[in-house]
């Protein structure tokens, strides 16, 4: 006994699958947005830390080098 599917039944199933795919895509995009925001926050924190460290180290290294070259 063969079972046949009407065009309407097939279209209904396709519509259900498309809805699932859309929902899945929307969830994935939301997750990516959250991850992107977290990454931006972490990078900003790292950038601030590096700027602080660089702001302290460069004058110290410069002073050491200037002192070294003046003594020789």
C-alpha cells in the first residue's frame, strides 16, 4: 500500500521546517550578538590595561636609555 502526499500537505511540512530554520537562525544570531558584545568588552578592558602599562613603561625605559647614553 503506497501513501501519497498532497501538494498542500507537503507545503505545510515545508512551512513548518522553514519556521524551525528561521527560529534556529534567529537564536544563533542573538547568541553571536551576545558573544560579540562580550568580546568587545573584553578587548576594551585589555586595551585599557595595555595603555596603562605602556604609559608607565615607556617613560621609564626612555629615562633608562637616556641615562645610559649620557654616561657613556
